[in-house]
C-alpha cells in the first residue's frame, strides 16, 4: 500500500513486469491516514517509509519493521516472522530464537533451568 | 508531525481502504474489521509510492 490511488496501482501492476505475479490486494491510502496511524507517513514529502506490519486476527500489531526510502525489505524474513507468530499463537509458552526458520526447529521454553544456559539449550 | 504511532502490542483501530485486486483485475475494499471476523492475519506493506524502485 502507498498513498497512490487504486487507479495508479492498476497502471503500475500492468506496466511493471516485476509485479506480474502479484496477487495481494494493493490498497490506496491517498490521504495517508493509515500511514500516519503506523508512523510511516513523511509529511514533507507525501511519501510512506518502507514499513511492514503484521496484525493478528485479534487486531494487535505483532511485528513492525521500518526501512528508509532507499532500502528494500527481505520478504523471507517477513515470512519467517509470520510463521513464527502462527507457531507462537499455538505454543504460547515457547520462544522462537533468532535462527528459527520453521515449525520443527528448536524453540526455547523459559524457566529457571534455562537462566544463563541458553547456549546449552540451543546446542543440546 | 505524526500523532503517536501504533507500536507492537497495540490494538489497531478498524479502517477500510479501497484496493486494486490484481487477481481479478478489479477494484475492491480492504476492511480490517472483516479480516478480524474471518480470523485472518494481515500484512500491511508500505512503500513510498508506485513506480518507485527497491
């Protein structure tokens, strides 16, 4: 989504071959109201920062990542965080370490025996 | 100046936006209240503007 209208979204998606496979909704936020809600609207430029936000089915913000205008985001990392959130919703007593990629990878269950022993838990 | 922005853990106020739907080549609507009703996760992916580069 950006501050462009749905008409410009259509034109861009039709013209740019990099977008040929896009299936997601392209939302129009011409007044920047949603961009302002998330703090990514640049008032002096009328542009949005490169922000990615994951919202749970309960309407809660679960992740936020914001890059400046000139740096793209890594979709693999966004997808990793998405999968981790789904996993953690089902397994609320666990934590996903930084190297966690997918269900089945090692997670951490915080407790007294793990204090100061994360290294051992990760390398068991 | 932006008003205070949402942070991780905050509840997002419901909003609706008009969309372009590449799958059907038609216009549509995104409604956060509906996404919640459907039990769906939502990814909001902001970028500066159409026809920008990275």
